[in-house]
């Protein structure tokens, strides 16, 4: 599986959107962190890591 996975299915694994590469838990698509293990997902294309950190700080 590619990381970050773009769910293109070129690998043939049929990975569901929102699947955590760390533990395999299927989260809601667009989740920023895994609900089970807390691993951070990479931001979508066009969004910087700084934007993600700022948003997480504002919501906590």
C-alpha cells in the first residue's frame, strides 16, 4: 500500500478511504487522526502540515 494511500487501487488491495496505515482501522473519510490508535493522517493535496496543526490547536 502506498502511504499516503490515495485509494487508487493500483496495488489491488481495494483499500477503503479512511483506512489507517498503522493499525488498519477504517475511519470516516477525511479524518485527520485514526480513531483507534491516534496516528495522524497526511493532509490532503494542497493543504500544508502547518494548516493542519493550526486547525488542531484551534479545536482543542
